[in-house]
C-alpha cells in the first residue's frame, strides 16, 4: 500500500443541513429579542460528511494520493472512517475519543438564504493532544497542512512542525475570528504555503499587524482564492500568478469549495506538478465541489474533466495535469 507524504490536520465533522420554507425575519418580534424562543418546522434534512481536514484529505485520496488525516473524532466515527478509507485516506492517525461524539454542524437555511447554525466541537477539543512526531516517523510525512480545528491544536501542531523541521502549510480559515494576533503570527510565520480566501486574507493582515509585503517575506507562497475571479499566487521568490476558474455549469452548494481547491493543489504538488499546474488542478476540483450537493460527494470523469481543463487553462496545462487527474483505485 502506498504511503502518503502529506498529512492534513483539521476538523472532522458531520453536517446536518435543513431548510425552513419561509423567512426567519418574519418570525422575530422586535420588542422581544431578549426573550427569543423559536422552533422551526423544516421540510428537508440532509446529512453530509464534512470538516476541513476530512474534506481536503478526501479530495487528495480521490485524486490517487494517500494523505494522512490528523484530527480527533468521536465514538461514532466508524462509518465515516470506512468512507474515508475507501477513498484513499489513511486514517490511522485519527484520535478516537470514546467519551465524545464527532463534531457536528447543524444549520437551518430559510428562503432568503439566511442561516441559523450551531457547531458542536465534541472530540475536536482533544486534537491538541495528538503528537506529530510518531505520525511523521510512521508515515514518512514531508508536508503538514494545518487546517481549521481546535485553536490550541493548530498552534501546537505548527510549533511541533517547526521543532521537527517539517515543512508546513498554514490554512487558519474559519478559525481566524477565534485567533489572537500572536496565534495568527505563529501559524503563518515560516509556512511553505499560506492558504486563504479574499476575506480571510484581509482579516489575516489585521490580526497579524503585517502588511502584504511582510507576510509574503515570511512564507514561501501565499495562495488566495478569489471566488469566481480565480486564484492569486504570490511568492517571496517573485512568483506572481493570476489564474481563472474552471467555469461552473451549475451551482449546488458552496460548502467545501475552498477545501476542494486545497485538495487539488496539494495533490498536484504531491504528484510532482508545478505550482501553476497544481493550482489549475485545484480550480477544477473546486468547481466539481461547487456543482455537487456535499463537499465529499463529487466524482471524477477523466475525459470530460480534461476537456474542461483544456478549455479553461489550455491544452498544455491539461496534458501536464492528466497524469495526476486519475481517480483512486482504493475502493
């Protein structure tokens, strides 16, 4: 069995998504906002596998890599583990906490696309107790992505990676509002890759107190996704790339699109592609996620996807990416 050289640390969760056929705003009484007590009868419920770490690792596995997932899950993880195993993810480094459940995201969306949501961290609070050194030795890890998880775990993993001399990628994303300036600077400084979307990039500059030039001088590459405007990649070596998206044919759900890009990029790098080609692969996977209901429900269609890459990025790019754009055979 091939052993992955990339470890993905981040949340593992299940998403419980519901729809309320109406408007939340119509149910609110302005004079009683300090006594809100509401229950919404919903007409739909879907449950999807999710979590930043699991989404990225899943994508890399589908692309034929063998990523090592690092995170904490609960006693209910068995079915989720089986799913990830079947899609090429090495789950042997997942900490299973018998006394807790796997994190759970519960969200109700109304007809205005307004949302009421809760996130139960559950077992994720124990992620800070995962030691990286045994995982690095066991699986031969060469790169660690530190994604959104328990904030203390993110800081601890980054510090241990530095101590081990292990290359790491920083992806604080959804946890930026919870991180203070010192924590943000610690997560970013020395990263080989820094991932963010456009909003997170602006928030990161505020949190760190560093401007764009200062951050660029402290990381190998900063990679900023720009929604339908593509991706910008800037490096301290002078790299400056702006790449378009692969146009979406339909839009189902944006949840996990950024994770899809990261999966494609990291799979491309792990497969020996240049940074530009890896990012172009990332744009394809991001679009496949956008066109699918659920962050881990998309599939590859080699001929069709190569044609889409060719249309978006050119024939040369598609030809160079083709060896990496191969569905996994782990199932």
